[in-house]
């Protein structure tokens, strides 16, 4: 099939309705068997659990066109595992992991002409999600669920792509110390909206959240994990029980150790360490790896030596290695690339 005639380089990170999506439903204690549908609309009872008590989890991943024309997805088994765990945390019926991957394959194949061409800088973003559909007026888990996957072509999450961004320290908490910060649940992102709107109004791309208990340690931003390069050229990765276990971050840690021979420190990172770091970046499925040139905390402005013009040496190498693997230009570790077509 021919690719859609879109301005791939300028589509932005926005929703474009594609041809087909995948849907499955859970009733009477069992999933009914997924299928594709052309209908993009979700019909719910006005008292559906997801509308009343936000019982919803989701994932995000991407499909890529390689130079030889093949179409692949990056580590979908890891997304299946994380969504399974997220659902259990919210007392939802978890979607079978093998069926999750099968659904991803079906959606990509059904929308193959929406997968951006090789070298365009765009990708096909895949959004699996599960919602509670039982009408519930008292606070309790749903008995019925709907699982869906839709696809949309997207450009870079941050407008500058690999150009460094500026972020600020949030004046709000993203998650409680023993809450759901480690779960990819819609409710976590709703909590970040006010802070995100404020950051954009003030000219920043994102908010950096500190630990809710002491406001001492770095956690993550509203949509990405954070990583640093220190004076010893070590990759420093904040560790916390209340941040999302990013698949992109996990992949970058592996690449840093095994492809670039960097020492990696995954540990609690104090905010007051930031002035000593050489480089910083935001990492995630949507962001991939977006370098940070500046962090602002009230009147304090911290400028990284790598600057605001281009990624630092190590973040640039990590970005090129990861995207090279995703685009089929660098050999991937075993099991990372899932071939669809």
C-alpha cells in the first residue's frame, strides 16, 4: 500500500485518525477475543467506572519503517508487561501479554500506509489503553473492562526534537511516596496538567518533580524520566519507587553500559547535585531522548556546560545509538526489535 500523502516532517505530536483500531472486552470473568474496527468512537454508560473513578491504564510505543521497507515495533513485550502490572495495581483485569502483542501487530498491519517513511523523522505512535466500563456509583473496582489500541503518526514530542530544552522545578507533587507514581495510569497525568500548563506559560518545556516526602531528590518530569552525565562521564539515573519504570530509560542504561562502555549509577539523586552535572536529558517513548540545557528553580538558574544549541557529547551518542537501533541502522540487542511486516 502507498504511504499517506502527509507532510511527515511537520505533522507535530498530534492525533491523526487512522483507518483501524483494536478492541476487546472483559465480561463474566473473561476477555472475549479482540478484533479490528473502523469506528474510532467509544460508547460508555454515563456512570462507567472510568468516568467516575478514573480506573484507566495505558501505554505508548512506536512503529518504524526501515530502509528496506520493513516495519518494526520497539520492545512491545516490555509494554505488555508494564501494562499488565499497572492493571493489577489498579485492581483491573490485566490484559494477556501475548494477546497485547498480537493486537499491536494487527493495528500496525491494518494501518501500514500510515507508518511514516524511513528518514522522515516521524513514527507511528501506538496507544493501548484499558478502562473500567461497569456503571459504578460506589467506590469499587469495575467488573467489566474494555481494552483498545489506536495508532497515529507523530513527529517529535518536543518541538525542537534533539535541540536542548529548558525545564523548571514544579511547585506541585506528581505522586505520593507510596502511591501510583510507578504506574502508567491516566490519573497520574491528570495530576500534572496544572503544573504543565504553568510551565508552558512561563516558557519552559516541562516540569521537574522532586520527591514528595522531602523535596530533596529528583524524580521525573510530567511525561519523561530524567538522566544526567556527571564530571566522571558516568551516566547518573535517578532511582525512586514513585517514578515510572521507563522502557526507554531501561534501554538507554543498557546501551550506555554495553554499547558505549559508560559506567552507570542508578541511585537517589539530590537536586543540589545538578550544578555539578555536565549533561542532562529527558527520556521516554514520546520524547526518545531530548537534551536539557537549563533547569530553573525559582530564582536559581542552572545552565549545563553542554549548552542550549546541541546535545552534549554523551547524550548525543546515546540518542544516535538508540535511534539507530530503532531505525535499523545499528544492530539491536536480542529481542528488542519486533518485526511486523
